[in-house]
């Protein structure tokens, strides 16, 4: 027996399973659960201009989504998912909500932009500005400033005239986002807001002003509400079913493929842990469609092992040595496995780009599960099997689920 290869095999397995055992509780605690597993609600809004003027632009959609997220965060609700979709839609997913009616009432109100004097009086609002005309420019070629355009030069002159030397605060809803000082009367429909801005700060201010100049009405197109109790029940049943299925798969692999089945069990556990790690690192939200994609990924991972091991068993039945069977079986099965996985990845990519919401979540989870399956159940699995066979620790055909009577003479 080759002690070095055997030691390398044991060390790899021990380190892998040890790392999984040590980190899994922390990873599980960090997984974000979707509203179908935690309870909450989902709304798809259709956006239209409040005053019936102008077009709904992608910038307006993005800024409206950002404004909604700030409102939700201000209510102490953690990690809402608010994303623009298509040309005029915004999807809102909020899990763990106790007062759904209050949050929904808050969300449907248009964002209100106001310019207020030191006494708190509103001097200008979003309707006084030209939509989409706020932009970032540079003073002296280096300092970012915000250029704005107003509808009435006379009104702006009146406001700036009475506030010379004072501040004109800029508010979105009731939150101050900037507090520039009025230095002189501006008798023009164009002005600039200066300050010690970074580019990102100036861009954020310009986008906020554009949002206020073209506030959007949000009309509910689709709604879904899941109670906390129902979500928790779905999670418990899903986890229970997943564990039972996983145990049955491992038992099947060990019974039918013996030593390779044990290696497959190690790689399947590694696959599940890596996919969980990717979810946490991406700060992704786990939903029922995501779990369905995960289960499908496990099926693809098992399929990769079965194809490889069946090819190895066929080579063993033909009378070849264990090492020759490993090489031939691995080589012959690789193309079949990769064809199946690449086809599934392409299908997932199509679903992601043409789908929305839960379909995109399913597709993304499926793609990641296939990529991780290739890493663990193709390359890592073969590395472990190669080390074990080259160590000469498993020479008997029975270790691979092949009987002596099945061997054909060369």
C-alpha cells in the first residue's frame, strides 16, 4: 500500500469534513430566508408619472426603488428586496413584517422632494424642476457639482433673494439629503449646487432631484402574502423532506457502489456546503424555488457520480485492472457529464434573462449548483478516487460493487 497517497486521501477527507462541521452552524444562521419561508409579502408595482407628464425612465425607476428601500429601512425592517423590472415595474419583497397594511400604505406614496428654508417652510418642490435635468458637472475640471434646471427663473429669483446668506435644505420625504447655502440672487432657470462632494455623492443628489422632479405613482399589479406561521411550516417540511431524501441518496450510493459510493457521499456533502457558502457570500435570499433548484442540482451531482461509477464498473467487468478501469471510465464519462451540465447551465441562463422574480432566483441557484457540482462531483470526486486506488488500498472488485462472476475474459 502506498502510504503517502493514502495519507493524502485521509487528510483531504478529514480537513473537508472538519471544515464543513465547524462552519455549517454559522452559515445556516446567516442564510436569508425569502417571504415564502419566513412570512411576509410581495408586490409588483406598475409606475406612472404622478402628473401625467414625462416618461418613466430607468433612472426614475432605480431612484424610486432606492427611495422605497430607504423608507422600509427607516421602519426598522431589515433587508428588503426592492428591484426595478422591465420598463415601468418595481418588485417589492419584504419578509418578517408584523404590520403589513402600514408598510403597504407607506410604499405606495410618491417620493416628495422639497427645498426648505431655515424656518422649515417649503420654498420649492419637485414640480418646480425640469424632469431629468439634474446632472453632475465639474467646477474647474476637478470638483464635482450638481447642475439643476428650473421651470421658472422668476420664482427661483424670489426664493434665493430672500434667503441670501442662509441655507436652503433639500429634503426627500422628510429626510434632509443636502443643505446648500444661498450666496446670491439667482435670476435664471439654471443653477449649481456646490460643496465638498465626491462624485458618488453628487450623482446621488442629482438622481434624487430627478426623482422628485418626476415622482411616480405606484399601482399594485400583483400581490402575494404569506403568513409567518405558514412560512415557518413550509421551511420545516422542506428541511425535513430534504434531509430524508439526502440520507436515502447517500444510502443508495453506498449500497450500490460501495467505496466509490462513500466518496460520492463526501463530495455530495461538500457540494451542499459550498452552495450554502455561495448563498451567504452573495447575500442571496433562499426561497422555495431556490430550494427546488438546489434539489435539482443534487440530482445532477448524483447523476455525475453514477455515470462515472457505472463506466468504471463496465471497464472492470471487461477484465481491466482497477487503475485502468478508473482511467478509461473517467475519460469516457467526462464528455457525457459535461454535455448534460452545460446544457442545463444554458437553460438556466435563458430562464434568468427572460424570467422575473422567483424564476430568476430558481435559474441563478440552478446555475451555481451545476458549477459547484462540476467542481465537487467531477473533479474533487475523481481526485479522491484516484488517490485511493493509486494507494492500492482497494484492490478487490467487490469494493466497487462488481462480482467475480460478472468479469468477462479479455
